[in-house]
């Protein structure tokens, strides 16, 4: 089982730069490898990051602008070339389904992978496929159909050794209580998990790309342990951000603060910015959000923070 971490494959917006590839993010979540917005060059970036194609179990596309999806044809062919044995589900905006079919069959190849398309429709589409986590999609405010994603594990319990000792629960009985939720002790008392454990909130990962500030961006980010969010512009280009359906670093950080996110990852930078501008992104974000903040760079690996107590 792999540790939960975000592999950043690309961080540019519409035009890649010498240091920033088009978008691409691989979230390792236990046995899952969730690839988000594979832009052009994703296959090469995976190679540089030493991520085999077999890692990918699901793909989530926010929208069909090229910097978020032009890596799909190469990725799909790579899945077949490497004989990935498991099905791969692909979620994408159903309003623009024709682009999925064009990218899926962009050129001839020996197609052996089982791909399951999952077009998204409506205000809160259901995304089936995983038993141990829930993936939620909500529409965002961009120039074309665009969905953000929220990945959540179920809430659980943390066993309390003092309470277990107090109630005389030990050995295989602990596993039985965890598995069944109740336990009848040797003296005939019935215990529940609440008698011997404290609630543990499941981890939450949120992914918000290409949007103006909107209610659904806040909903997706609510209480997220990690929020990955576009920060295309700095304050001086706020009008441009609004016109093109994007966020500034300050606006992205304000969403994180308002939603109570724990860790903020800024990405999707305009090609107009150079390395010398990076401190400004962090400074403007820090004016709104006081938690850990990462200005993502290609091939970064960012672990999800530990579960809160």
C-alpha cells in the first residue's frame, strides 16, 4: 500500500514554459492512482517521476481545454502498450463528450485496455467505482463546462487503549469490535465502538481548476486536508482572471481560508510569470491563508498531511 501523496507532473496553464509542463497530477491514495487533468506531455512526466502506467486506476478530467486533456491520447496508448490489467475509469464533463471520443481514438493503436467512460451531468453527478473512498464532482464557473473533484474516505474510529483496558477488551476481541461495531464481553455486557474508541474523520482531497470564485469551489474545498487549486494570476491581473474564468493566488487562498482547508497547493501559473515572481504568489496567498502553502513545481511530491486527531 503506497503512502498518500500528490505527484505533481505539470504546473503550467495554457502554454508550457521551459520549467513548467502542462497540467498533470497523480494522487496516490492507498491502492488507487488517480490521475487528474493529464495535459500534453504527461506520459513523459510520468517517466521522469518514475510512475509506471500500471499505477493509474482512474482519470479525472475537469474540462476539455488542451492544457487539461491533451495528454490523454498518449496516456491511453501507453496503458495498452504496458498491458495494464485492470479497468481504468475516466470521469469527464458529459456536456462535451465528443471531445472524449476524439481523444480516446485520436490515432490508430493496438487497443487492449478496458476504459470505462463516466460522463458527468447535472449539479452533483454520482461517480461510482471505488468502495473505500467517495469521489464527488461539482460544476465550476469557467468559460466551458468544468467540474472540480473532492475525494473523501469514510469516517472511522481510533481505538483508545485506556477504554479497551477499562472494559477488558483485548486480543482478537479488538478486531472483532472494529469489524462488527459491537462486542458482547465475557460477563454479558454489550459494547459499541463509541465505548472504546473516538471518532476519526476521513481524509479529504480537493481539486479545483479553472474557475472564478464560486460557491461550489468552497463546497469542494470544505475541510480539505489538501486543496490543489489554480492560481493563474497575481493581483495585478485580477480583471484578466475574471474575464477568462480564473483565480488569482489571493483568491485561491481566500477560498482555502473560508473553506477551512488545512494545506494549500497553488498551481496552473500563467506563462507570463518567471521564477522571480514566485515570492509574490506566496506573499499574496499568505495575506489570506495562514496554513501550510506550496507553490507547486513540476515533479514535486507532496504528502497528504496526517489525519487530524
